[in-house]
C-alpha cells in the first residue's frame, strides 16, 4: 500500500523558515518523480514544486522560486521542501504527491494527508 | 503560464442525473490534462489522465473528453458519493497548473 506522510508543518512568523518532510512507503521511491501541491484555506489547489526521480532536476512555480527548495533522499525514501522567507500568502496545507511519470511528475496518483503551514505574526 | 478556467463554479444536480464539467485552457495543452476529485477534509484523488484515461479503480461512470484547449468531465449518473469539488490539471507547460475547481452539490 502506497503511503505518504508529511511532517514539519506549524506556525511560523513572516520571514521565517520551515522544512517539510514526506516519508514514502509502499512503492519504489527512486523510480518516481514527486511534487508538492498546496491549498490555501478555502481555496483551490496550487502546484508548488516538483523533482525528478533522481533528484537531478527541480521545478518551481514562480511565486516560490528562490525561496523554496525541493530535494529528496532516495536512500531514506523521503521528500523535502525547505521554505525560506515565508510570507502570509504561503499559508496553506502542503500535500506531498507521487507523480505518475519519470523524469517529470506528470500527474499525481497518491497524496499525503497534508501538513498545515501557517505564516503569521 | 497556462491558466485553466473551470465552469460552472457550482453545479447543483440530483443523484442519478448526468453531470458535465468544463475546463478551458488559455493555450493548447495537447492531450496533457487530468481531472481530480476532492472531498472535504481529504486529499485529492486522480480520476482521469491524458484527457480520457481512467485512473486505477475509478468507476466507468466517469469519463473525459476534449482536445487542445477545451475539455469535459462527464459523470453519467451521479451517485451520492460523487458530490465533491473537481479540479482539472495540465502538465503540458511549466509551471503545472490547476483550475479553480467546480463544486458539485446536491440539489
């Protein structure tokens, strides 16, 4: 059974940093691209970042490029999102999502339960 | 950036009726479009990918069609568990993008 478990969310002040982790199990982690997708309270889905199965290629939406860094450790079956210079508009539930393709994520067939990040003073 | 516009924003129907949801792209996304279902408090679920391919375990009452810039998700006969929010997503161009969603509610 595929499982994705996010951790690391919480309340952080504007300008602060946070790192999300996503522990994956039930599939060959190194064989799939992965992504982070977020959802602000009461709003729709927004794709944030993606990473190829090897970790050699990374992709970002414009609003987070230069502030967020996606990475993965295939030996630990874990995906990460380092979030720096956080802003109020980054407040959202952050989902870890397994891609359907390689080397790019394509679509997302499994999702974690989400980690809430709240940026507020 | 490809903007996906979904319509209607809200669709009110009864169980057993046919639902037709629309997704329009600001530029061609070829065949690289998917549909997701999201229920309150849950993560999204992949329904359809590459316009018309059902994901694993998705019932046959869900179907997708379209090409280029105009796409349709059809639910042939609504079941009570189908009332949810539906999103389209494109993977043709970076950044990937989602539509703003269509809420399918019980009439």
